[in-house]
C-alpha cells in the first residue's frame, strides 16, 4: 500500500520505505482542499485583492517583496513569476559530492509532506509533481555541501527546484540533474522520460520549494532509524563478548538497575539477561566477582545511548510532519493571515543530530574495548592471542581491532557538535544559522562507522565462542547468543577463502537484512526497542 501524505502522520518507517524500498506515495484527499484554500489566499494577495486597514495593497514577505535583506523591496505582480524562478536559480549554489540516493528521495518526500499541510500557499500541482518524481523513480542529484541549515536547506532544495520548475520552451536553461533508469541525465530529460511536466512557478512557490530543513531532516531521519536498530545489534554483540569472556552477570540483575532506574539501562540489562539465558560460560570463573567496565557497565553506557536516541528520535519525528517555510499561511488563526516566522531554522534537528552522534560514538567506543579484550591474550580469559587459529599460521584477527580503533577515533572528530557554530549570511539578515545539515551528515557517518565496529565485534565474538565450544564440547550458550552464532557461522565463508574486510562485509549484510535480529528473537524472544522499558 502507498504511503499517504497529509502532513501529520509520516513516520520514520514510512521514510525508509519510500527512500530505500521504493514504496509508492499518494496524497490524502483532504490535503488538496487545504492546499487550495491557502493557494487562493496567496493569489488574491499577489493580484492586489487583499488590502491593509487604509485600503493600501497588503504587503507580505516573499509573495510581493524581495527576499532576505531585500524584504523591503516591493515586487510588481507581473514580475513575481520571474522572481520565483530567479530565487531558485540564485540559491542552487551547492557543491561537493551528491548525497546518497536514499537521502535525496527522503528529502523530496519530506518537502512534499510539509506542503500538504496547506500552510505554504502553493498549488497542489507542485506536490503532485514531487510525488511524481518519487513514484517514477527519478532521483534528483543534490550536492551535499552548501547549506547552513537556515533558512533551511536553501541550496539543496533549490537544486530540486531546478528540476521541477524549469521553462519548457527554453532548451538552454539549467534544469539540474537526476538519476533515472540507472542513468544520469538532465532534469529536463528525466521528466520527459516519465511524461512529467515542469511547473512555471507562481507567487510564493519558489519559497515553498526551497525554504525548509528537509535535507537535514532526511539525513538525520535515516541515521536515527539505523541508530535505533544498531542498539539491538550492539547488545547482541555485547552479550556474545561477555559470554566468550566468561563474564559475571550479576551486574545485569534487575534489582541493581532499579536503584538507578534509567529506562535505557533497565531495557539494556533486560535484553542482556534474555540473550544470555541458559549460558554455561558466564559466571564460571572461580573467585571472579566483577568484570572490567567495558563488560560490567554495558547497561549503563548503552542505556545512556538508548535514552539519548529516544530523545533525538522524538525530535526528528516531530520534524517529519512540520511546516518549515516562510511565510506561513494560517487560515484558522484569529483572522486569515500570513505570518513571517522562523520555522525553517534547522536547530531542533541539528542539535538532535549532534547529540545522536555522541550517543552512537560511545556505543562504538564501548564495543571496541570489548573486542580489544577478545583479541588480547592476557585479558581474554585464556582465549588464544588475536583469536588466532591453532591449525594454521597467521596473526588471527589482530588487524580488525586496529580497524575498529581507527573508526572509533574518527568518530571522536565527527562528534564535535556542528550546531554550536554560526556564521552570519545574507547581509546579516540571517545572523544566526544552525549548521544543521553538517550535523546530520556527520551523524550519518558516525552511524556508518559504528555499524562497522559492531560488525567487527560480532565477528570476533563469534570466533571466540567457537573456540570455547571446541574446547569444551557440550557446553551450552545463551539462547540468544547461540542463535546469533549460528547465523554468523552459516553466513560466513571459511577463513581460508576471505580476507578480514570481506568477512566484515558479510557480517554487515546479515545485520542490514535483519537476519541476525530475527533469528535471535525467534530463539530468545522479543528484545526491547529504543524507547521501551521492561
């Protein structure tokens, strides 16, 4: 079934379904009426039919005025369409590599969803065209650099605007670029291949396209979705490492965490207990009363990450259904009017993305410390050094710990909060900007790095558990960890046939397909998600 847009009910799951899964998109019937109402108000204003208290023509920013520092310049009605097109052209100033296809598609989806609220004053035809791009498999090329996150993502969205608003009768006009049928073509060619017709923008419609934080939110939403699921994989990896290292499980007792009842810690401890239930390796070292922090404090650290991701996810979920352009048309206020405000500012999502980076960076940092213990002989409860196989020469998995250390170190640099920076733009009219796009982009990188670290830990923990099973035939594993080991071993080629980087790629595939979590939950029961409490 299609994802239906009404500006109020879009979810992270919907975004992923459309951006990555190619799910069809439709617009709710009621949204068309709301868009027509606000569009009629804008057209009346632009054509001089709305007047002020003294009978003078009503002036509203961006409809019959210039933009930014030129807000006091009045624009005659006959020049408004040219003004809208020039707005798009002048702000299509992005540079650098293009964003990933899923982020570009998510950006289009979010912009269309915001417009369906009927507060932007655009024609329904603009929303239909944006939805048409998604359903026709047209992916706009969106440069990743050039947005300060205020007034929203002007440059990235303007590159989308080039595609949907060029003149039909001017073959020399810049129309942007897009992917269609696996081929990079001009925006003009992309629309023509699918029988779509670009719009000649009317009053307010240029702002309706480019005034909003939709690229910031698209990247942050995909990162949040991935991060929330990465927490479960991190807990599976942690349980496998704790078991392989013959850890002490008393640190996960519910009575312990009830004394410091953070929701995330309670959930993480509950998941670890579920995963390790039935283990014959944990709690088996005589005289050992506690483990190192990287094992013992797993609920505390991952719990803090859980609580942080629950907050950042709630911020992003609000933004999925937010109106973010300027001015906004409020037809249900005390009186019908247009309001100039700051809903476009990317700070709510920028700060959330920055905090997300910190939480996920710590998740990866803790993981690297556990796998360091797995691969370090005198710390590993008598596992072979570097988890080296006895039946063949080599250095084992030593190199993978180095890779994990490099990724964790890189995350420390990426986690520096971009949203604390600001440089004035637009002749100091935009004197505080969010840098939210940078924050979101780096959050995506941190999540990607962390996924690789967790994959390395899973790989090393699986090797360690296999060593324990071979050394102690008949010993039992936890219900969840046993299932995880089975999936990992069945999904990996024999050691002789793949270098370590290839094996990590194979583990990443198992993580991405949900194969691992599905098998674990089938054996041990459902794990608590981010935001859930036991």
